[in-house]
């Protein structure tokens, strides 16, 4: 590089100015001045003290000390600031944990109404989780903003060695963002399965605290945080029951995979029960439009004139149980 040539000239010819260096290197003086400016910024050259336009070369070691020392001091200062902040915050940890244990022992169920409060408590429970987290997620695919929050939290737990078992509905297999989330967490050890119909959403940490949805008087959805062992135990048994019969979710498989026949059979059973399309769609975690498309195809295959006839026809040929 040209700047190295100029540095070498300043080293070997301390009496030379920019014009002389330009003449020696057969380059325009403006190029030499730009290179000298770079050397001055790097502390590798300084203007001579005699007021002339000459420059004095500085060793790289001295230049390094002059440039790096202030940065190292600033970094050291920031480390001290961070350490002081951590120390101050940790001094409150014992008070916080003691207060929370007391509150939890008094309140078997703590209802959270605010979304941000729910998010903070989930993050706190995730951070304190040591062994296992069990999740059940109905409704098919999850919203991308939910998955963004979940993947950061879940990957951090997996990195700590926390065992993770997640259950989705079969319809989540068709959701691209959900498949991406499953791909990430499964690569780090999470076990993910899908089931046809799921009881409700739940997240259980270390078999001691559970989060479930809670409908508020105004119709909005909050969360109930359960600490009572019998309640948490019931939710554990529900999760274990569904887990045993659920199918492994491999995000590399296309769409429903081996679960497609089970989805179709459930649609037929619900049709035979006389449920409306919207109810069936909600039970299976799919859109009403998709549900109607499945129903239309099934009716055509069974040569049925009505939805109820489709359910009865399916029961007659043994695809589902007989409707009551």
C-alpha cells in the first residue's frame, strides 16, 4: 500500500516534506498528503516541532499505546459500572425471592391480567427453570411475534440443559413459522409432538408452577399462575396422557405427514356429532376456510349429500366410530 511507502520515507528521510516525498515516489503531492494524514490519525507520524512541513515517524508500539490506552481505560470503567449495577440489583434478589415464596404459599392461583406482566413472569419462570419445561399449544400454528419471544427464551433454557417437551395440534405442521421454530429447538434437544385435539394451552416449569389461560370478566384473556401441587399435578397428568399418544413432529416432513388420516377421521367424527364448520375448525386449530375445503373433499369421496351423511357414511364403512 502507498501509505506504507510514505511511512518508510518518513522513517528513512526525516528531513523530507510532502513535496520531497512525492518527488522521490513519483506520485502527486496530494496523494502523499492524504497518506500522511492517515499516518497522523494512526499516531505513526507527527509534525516536526520546528514548525516546518516535515514529519517525524513514531514506532507502532508507541502509537498503539497512545491509541489503545484510552479505549482500554474506558472499557475498564464500563466493566466497573456494570459490576456495580449487578451488585446493587443482586442485593435485592434475596428480598424478591423471599417475598415471592411467601406470596406463592399464600396464593395457590395468581391471576395476571396485563400482557406485559404475563410476559415478564414467563421470562422469570424460564430463567429459574432448572430441569424440565412442558408445553401444550392448541390452535394450530402460533403467531410470529409469540414465536420470536418463545424461541429466545426456549433456546436459552435448552442451552442450560433443561429438558423440553412441546405438544402442538396436528394442524401446526402446516404452519411455516411454527415449523421454523420447531426446527430450531429440536436441533438443540427439544422433543416436539402433535396431537389431534388438545385440552388447552399450558406451560409447566419444573413440575412446580404452571401457566394456563384465564378468561377475564370483560372477555379478554389473561393467565392463571398455579403453584398448588394438586393442581399442577393434574395438569402434569393431562400433559403426560396426551404426550403418550401424540405423534413426533419432524419439521423436515411435508405437511401433515402420517397424521393426515387422523385429522380426516376427527373431522368426520365431529361432522357425525352435528357440529358446525366453525366449531370443528376451532377444535382442530385450523381456519374455517381450510376446514370447509377438507369437508368438501371428504363429502365428495363418500358421495354424501350432507355433512351428517358424510359422518354416518364414514362410521358405516368403519372410518370412525358410530355417531350417538
